[in-house]
């Protein structure tokens, strides 16, 4: 479904990603783990078209998308839950969800999908008239995920959904992400919470200082000595 | 005496509707594009001149001239966006300000060359009507009603359509809006066109009230800025409220003293509010 091939990206002169290649299969959950500053956010922003690339290509269902604008990429079916959620604080919860259904294909199904998102996240339904800025951290992350689902995406990019959340809420959110994947959505998630993230993963990638160091299945990652020592702490 | 003060308050409220209309476009441009449109009053001035030419020189009926004026100022908004605002969107704030200040000079001198320094107005003396012992100027009443209708339509656009929603969202997070599938360029064009259209509408309702001259714009730009800053930059509701405050204060103070002192009192209130609440009445302190 998604194929990234020999991708290099930087900010001006300062190169951040080097020769990144990986694939995400339809219906699977792929997880990219790596320390602070490894380039995880940079990678997701690049896939969404927010950053220009130095070289390489990105394909969605075989169609190259690296030259496309962010809004075109969303229209093609890639939705992102950005780092920290980035909900619109001065819009109500429901207006935030409506923003998610901005792509043409999603608008006519707004009502149905809204109902579904409220079933997934009942707390959002209780707070629908409230300004999104007044939500708690966990509720914001749920709103950001719900908003992304509103666009009826083929592929969901998640940038550190566990960031800044209490362990109990992280468990809850990861459970929801797993449910969403079971419903047929393809997921590419970036995480620092390696242990929890790997539990959801079909495939995983380790990104360190802008390079993919290890690729493998969940089982291979859990068995890998380096991963265990440096990231899981066993 | 009490009756007269109530009368002044009524006139102030009517004036507030006109002020609200004047300020809303400026507020929208700031909220969405972070644009400080210094030449906003000059846009209104150009609108008034266009209206004047169409009615007086071309002999068109007022309604037809009004529609054409609104369309032309809308197009003018887009042209200014393409030529000046868009290229400077990521430039330092000062460059934008200087470019728009340059536009003031262009507009004022162009008007001077074309129409000279004379005060020009469209002759349509609307009556002052007496309602239950109060005297109400029809021109203000019409502007007030027109202002409320325009604001109502703008509200429907901003709150009931996808484009309007994304225009409100873009003022909060540009990149975030792109991730929702919005093409920000479209929003910027629409906002600049809307800003232009609003100045055209202001010109239409100002025409029966004011005569236009080449330096007409600056006092209204200042007034609009005071209203917008008092309400909280970019906050549409705040701008609306402060427009009525300014309208009533100047009207009542002008009745009790003179219109010059009224302006001073309005300024003092403005400065007072700024000292206590620098972010404006409804403004929110920038967290970033
Ligand atoms: N706008 C920018 N301009 C210049 N350099 C940047 C910019 N954004 C990020 N960087 C640099 O790029 C590198 C990768 O940053 P990135 O945000 O992609 O890391 P990350 O893996 O998401 O980290 P974290 O886990 O802290 O979110 C860092 O060295 C960072 O300093
Ligand atoms: Mg990051």
C-alpha cells in the first residue's frame, strides 16, 4: 500500500533522513521506533507532503506522491494524526471532527462517520459542544484520532500518540488503535513507547539518526538483543 | 434631557452597526492571514469613488452601482493579494507593513490625480425620521440594518460551510489545516476577496453618510484598527462588541460635549482598556 524508496530529506542544508526504504502492507500495522531527534516526525511530515524531499520516492498503491501537495495527499487517502494531536483549540469538538471530513469523498458521509466516531470515543460525544482547547491531554489525542478517521482514510499516520499521556490512558488509546486496525485500516505509527507499540505491530522499523537500522516482524524485534537492551529495558 | 441622551444612545448603537461592518473585514484578514491591512480605509475610499463615478458620471441607478462596486472591490482584494500579500506572506512583518503603507500612497495619489482634492458625494439626502419622540437618521438606520445583515451572512458562511470552517481553523494552525485536506491558497484568496467585498459593502452604506476625498481613508483605517484591537485582534465577536462600545461612547460624549472631545474620550477609553487588558476585550493572550 505504502512504499517509501531511498528517501532523503532535510531542512535546508541540514539533512535529517538518509536513504530510507520500507513498505507497509495493506491492512497491517507498521511501527517505527526510535529515540528523540531520530527523524520520525520528519518522516511522517514528508509522507504527508509538508516537507520537500532531497531524493527518493513515495508510492501510495503504486502512484508516486512525493511531488503532491498536502491537501492532494489527504484526498488520496493518507490522513495524519500529528505529534501532540494539534487539534484546533478554538473550534468545538464537533467542529474539529467536521474539519476531518473536509475531503470531498468524506463530506456526504459526515453524519454516519460522526456517529461511528462517537461510538468509538463516547467521551467526545459528551463534550461535542465544548471548545477543543478545554479537553484533557487524553481527550485531545482521542479527538485527533477521531478527526483523522472522519476523512475515511486508507492509511493512517500516527505520530507518537502516547506522548505526554498517563500509562493507563496510553493503554486505552493503543487498544483503540488496535481496534481501528482490526476494522481494516492500514496504520503507520511512530512511537517512543517501544514495548507497547511493538505489541500492536505486524512489522517494525528502528530509526536511529535518520537511518533505518533494523527491520523485522514484531517477534524478531522482541527477540533482538539490541532492541531489548536499548529500548525495552530487559 | 434624559430623552436626548437616550436619543444619543440610539444613534450610537446605529453607528456601532456601521463600525462593526467597517472593522469585521480587517479582523478577518488579521485572523486568517495574520495580515495587518494598513490600506483598509483606502479600499473603502476607492469603493466610494467607484460608486460616485457609476452613479454621478455614468448615471446608473444606485443599486446597480452598488453591486458593481462590491464586485470590483472584491476583485481588487484578489489583485492586491496576488501582487503584494502573497509574495510577502512569509516575509518579516515589517516588509508587509511597508508594502501596504506604500499602497496607501498609491491609492491616495491616484485619487488625487483622477478626482482632485474636492469632497465628492452622491446627492441623496435621506430624511431624519421622528419615532416616538426620538430622531433617527435614515442613513444610519439603513447602514445599521445593512451591517447586521452582512454580518449575519458572514456568520453563516464562517459557521455553516466547510470553507468557512476551514478559514476559521487556518487562523489557528496552518499546517494542521493542510493535513485536513485543505488547500490553503484557496482560503487565502477567498479571504482577500471577502475583505475586498466587505470594503465595497462598507462604501455602499457610507455613501449616503460621508463625502469622499483623497484623504478619506486614513481616519477610517485608524478607527477600524482601534475597534479591532479593542475587541481583540482576530476575534470577530470581540470586534463586534467593541464597535458598539465605540459607537455609543462617541455618540453620547459628542452630545454631552463636542465631537472633538468625544474622540478624545473614545481614545482614552481605548488606552485605558489596553493598559488593563492588552489582548483586548475578548482577546486571548498568545501562548506561542
Ligand atoms: N523545522 C526544522 N528545522 C530544522 N531542523 C529541524 C526542524 N524540525 C526538526 N529538525 C531537526 O531534525 C531532526 C529530526 O527531528 P524530528 O522532529 O523528525 O525527530 P523525532 O524523531 O520526531 O523526535 P521526537 O521523538 O523528539 O519527536 C532533529 O535533529 C531536529 O533538530
Ligand atoms: Mg517527533
